[in-house]
C-alpha cells in the first residue's frame, strides 16, 4: 500500500537509500482461467498463487512499515493494543525483538507476550479491560531508524444512559445478514470472509446517528465536526479507535437513505460501484460492523477493519474471470463519481482491478474489447481522485451489449512491496446477461436464500421478476432447487436443501442476469 512510512535498519540505511528498485527482465503475464459458462461445475483458479510472499508482497527483513496509532480517547477499552504492519512477514517480525509497554498512573502494567497475527497486527491481548484513566504505550523497535514510538490512550467510558441511547442504531437484527451477504460475494472471488466486530459496529452506529441528527453535509458524509451533536471522532479511524478497534487501518462506506433496505440489497448497491466496491471486496478486509438510522437524513454506515493477510492473491478482478449474467448498463450514483461529470448518467457496467501486494502501478494501459473492437471507456488511473495507487477502474462509456462476451486487459509496471518492479499483463473475460439487472444473494444457515434484483447503480428494485436457483450436481448437469418471483422490494426468499458440504449455486433471472454463490 502506498503512503506507509518505511523504517530501515540503521546499519544499512545507506544501502537502502542507494539500492533503489530493480526492473526484472521479461513480463509477468497472467491469464485468469475462466470458469465454464452456465453453472460453475468446480472451483475456478484465482489470479496468481494464494500467497502474499510468492506474489512479492513482503519487504526485506531490513525494512518495516508499521502504522503507529495517534493518541486518542476511548469510550470503550480496546481488547488489543499494538501496531499494524503493511508488507511485512510476521515470521520475520518475530526475530526483530520488538517490545510493547503499557504504563498507567500506577506504573508499568503486565500485559503478557506480544502476538504476531497473520494479518500483520503485532501487539498484546489485554487480560482485562482498561480502567478509566490515562495510559502511555511505547512500542520499541531496536535497530531501526525510529527505535521508539509512543502514543497515549485515555479511557473515558460512557454512562449506561449514553450506551443505551445508541442501541436503536446498532442494526442488531441485521448484523449477521450484512456479513452473510458480503461474504457470499467474497467467497465467489475466493477471498477470506470478514468477521463481525463490536467496536466497528458501535462506531458505525454512532456515525449513523450523527448523520441523522446533523445531515449529510456536516461537513460531509464521512467526517464529523466537534461542535456538532453526537460527535465521536472527526474521521472514521478516529471513531473506530474510540470504540475499541486497535489500529487506524480502517475505512467506511455508506448509503444515504430515508427508507431502509434489506442488507443483501445494501451490499449489492455497494458492489455496483467502483470505489466502494474496492473497499468491501478488498482481500485485506478482516472485520466489519454496521449502523443504521432512518428519517430524512437516514443512512446505513459500514465500518471496515483492514489488515495485511498472508494469503493475498496477485490480483482481484470484478466482474470475475468467466463470470456471466453481468449487468449491461450502470447508472452512476456513486459519490465521489468515478466519471467526471457522470453522476446520474448511464454507462456500461464498471470493472475494477485490485493488486493487493503491489505498492504502486505505473505506465498503466487498460482496455475492454469485444472481438476486435476496443470500446471507449473512462479509466480511473491509480493514485488519482479516490483510486489507490495499486488499483484500476474501467467504466465503459456506453451500455454493453446483452449476452456478449467481453475481454479485459491491463498492462503496467508493478512496484511491489519487496521493492522489485515487474512489467505485468492481465487478461480475462466476462459475459453480460440480457439486461442491466444486478443480482445478489444472501444464503443463510437455516436453508433460506434471499435474492435481490435491482437496476445496477440506481438500486431501483425489479418487481415481478422470475428467478430460478440452480445447483450444480455434476460438470454436465444442474438442477432447479428453488424458484419464485420478486416482490415490490425486488426480493425473493426460497427455502432450499442445504448440501452437506459447500457446493456452487446460481440464481438466474428471466433476463439471464445471475449471481453465483457457494453454499
């Protein structure tokens, strides 16, 4: 990830300064193997090996990139205290003799050993919650340029009445549904699931209440002003740490609404974007929590906690390789808009590429083709506007043809976290459905599968759409296991037999638009 400070070991600072990057010979070329058309008979191969280290994602042992928290006030004691590393191998970090000290007004506290999590978090698990008071945290990194980092935590718990006042915004009944709907899409991309976080949930709920009380522009959807009612932190990461999330490596997405919608539809509308999609489908997302408010300035707010997983693929693309039933068109309702001057206008369905082990992309060329025809498209370049330096967005300028296969290719120089530079080339294809319908699913353990059908981008529900759910019983055969018609909210719930082990299913509308899911 770009923008993370690197600390080099003191003894080799000059070597690091003058070493620079190397340009390896040859082009690293990946063609994502497509899944079969129709029902997926078997797992597809993800793009590149499922290993952060193999995909050049770790720095050398002589360099570290820690994210040190700022001092903050917490209304809920954190369960963990420490720092988040980006691009560093946890196995290598264990050999660096790090130390973490927590001091209270009574002196040095006993916190137990350091834990080195697979997602790059290094810190201590508190034996019991911190009592109200002021604490100083010191993170020692002997042998590096900055051998000591210090921050403070002031614990000021809310009263029982303050906590109770936030309960209506916690989306308590829907937390599991949000997670199931999001993980259904992530599993289709062979990503690790996200888990529920109490800290992120409380932070999201507090901000949903703030938006309800102060409006969408106080001063913006994601920022808060200290002078306003319900203030709990200026930025999402401030609010998340206020409620107990351990690091500032987090983010926030949300939707303005006056009438709530189903969790599966919320996730669907976030996926049918560019910037918001890249956040919730990041392979580094590890946890989430959601808050809801209603009324003229109501909103759903989702806070996301990130790490740096040891199982990162080379790239994540969406639509996925071989995906079919993709919407043909898309209404740009995203803020910020990925198309300058394009808000509320119609385009082809957007395409995104995320390179999680790349620090920065340069010399990017991206295109979408149909046969020998290159389609006009808006390319959201890495590092511009709200695009991260290791991501690319492609928005076709015109609505795509129905039932048509499109090829996508991306070439670039990739500057990896291990300081090497590789020319890369990606290519994959997807196939559109018969219309601009977007299809999403939420499979529950109870045997109920909820399908949502909306117009891509605008989120307008499609009422009266016939839907069938297929189960792949062999590479050559699939069977219908559920069917029905969507209601006024564009939703259909079916009870279908749950297989003893995970299998691939597909929900297909009468128009031929679809969503595949593991269940």
